[in-house]
C-alpha cells in the first residue's frame, strides 16, 4: 500500500548551518523581521514569527568560519517563507530593498508571487504569497499549470 501524507501536514521549521551566528541572527531579524526566541550558547539560535518556538534554527556546529556551500552541490535550494497576503509580501519586499539585499529573481507562478535572494551564507530564500486555489491556472482537464512569468515589482511595492 502506498503511504500518503495527511492533507493538513505542515513543514514546521528549517534549520540552517551558518558561518557566523551573529551575522545570521541580524539578517533574519532585521531583514525578515523574525524574532529571536532562544539562543543555545554561542552556537545556535531559534527565531520565529508570532511567538512560535521556532520557524528557523541557525547553528555553527559544523560550519563556523567556513565558506558557503558550493552552488553546484546537493543540498538546500531555498527555504520559502509564505506571507498571508499581497500587502504583507509587498512590505517584506520594501524591507529587503531598504537593507540593500540584492534580489536574484522575482516571478509570477500563477499560483503564487515570489521573490528570491540569498542570505549572507548563500542560503537561498524565497518570500512568496499564494493566490486563492480557485484562481490557480488550470488546463481544460483541470490539471494545474504553473507558470514562470516576470513579477511586476513596482506594482507589488505600490501595495506596501
């Protein structure tokens, strides 16, 4: 029998290896607005939104002082942060720009609108918002048809 995960499954948190804990805390706190919930000595920290125990773990247990992982190696492609609506995503974009973080991409996927950049350790980050499922693009047979169209950043920022 084939196992199927429950419909209400949620990916609870991501834990990243970083090279400089203080720099990583500052980035995720100041750019993404996450709150520091707890430190584990000088080697790990746990951050979240809304007081949750942690959405993001950061550690230097095996990576203190190391360089970023090679781009052409297996590993994390990006971690995605889902925003509740377009105006929240717009405010997050304004914050990213205010901190001079270089966007690496922005796309309208039909089902969502997404922004892409990297943290100081080269970990990929996606900030996105979903459209309502009734608005997702589908073909005549009802199959989902995601796209990869340019995202109008000026129009998005107008909602910040």
